[in-house]
């Protein structure tokens, strides 16, 4: 497992963490029926192509994609009729306990179902409110180039953590940034906030042109 986002993966991102884990289940087949959760580099190249290629002047340390379909890992998404969610994300490690993940999500099944921003945000907020050592949870609205977004901020142990979810310009895609900043590595909240703004800017600079700018 990658070192970065250790605490954010444990506290907030639950199953759909995109935290740089290499590979997936040995039986994971991205083309077959979704019987097990899994992820691997190149599993869904179309989704991986929507992830920004650069953050902080460099490519991601890890890039992969996958899908979740088990009730345990779908969490609150299952209550909205989602039976499979697909994702791709890049992880930029920023120290031993800090990192930035830029990700995209879509509903895999049932056919024709569009993954809603509020459903995915609910998934993350539920994870935050039920996690250990997580406090000072704050949610807020923001606008990302005309797209209505939702932001979650929390402090987990000694890590500033922020998640922003908004609708991509592609109708079926949600864009997400997930940032964990250990207070020993990213000393001030202002420095963490600068990372949030830089992550939004990275989506704005994505060459595919699908993601709205901040």
C-alpha cells in the first residue's frame, strides 16, 4: 500500500478510497459481472484518461481504476439503487502521511443510472461521522465554474482532511478531490487550503476539457 493518505483512507474513504493501493483482487475482471470489488492499473482506461495528468508539476505516484459492488463497500450508495460504482484516481504522495487524490466516479450499474453528487457526498460524510478519532466535521457548498459542489472538512487525529465533490462537464461523471495533510508535514491550515485550491486548479488544467475550472 502507498504510504500517503493512511489516515484519510482509514477515516473517510472507507472502500472507495483511491488511496494508491496497487492491484486488486486476484479474481478481479473489469469486463465481467461485478461479483467482487477490485482495482488495477488500466482496468478502466477511459476513466483513467479523465484524471488530471499533473499536480504540483509532476505525474501521480499511483494511477489506477476499479469498481465496487459489494454491500459493505457500496455503503450508503446502495440505498439509492447503485449496484456498482466505477472509479479512477491518481495519488500524489506528499510526505509519509499526507497526499492528494484526484478522482472521477460513475455508476456502473444499473444501466442508465446517473451517479448523483449528493449520493457520493453522503457516502463520504457518513464515513467521517462514523469513523474513530474524527472531529470538527464541517460541510459547505461551493461553486466550481458554475457547477454546484459540496465540501467536507474534518480533523482526523493529526491530519487536516478535505473532500470536494462536484459534477463534471461530462453528464455521467463526478469529479472528486481528496486531500489529507498531516500537521507535522503540512504545518498550517493555510498550507492545507493552498493544496485544496491547487487540486481544483489541476482539474481545470486537465487537457481532456471535461472537468470544470475552479
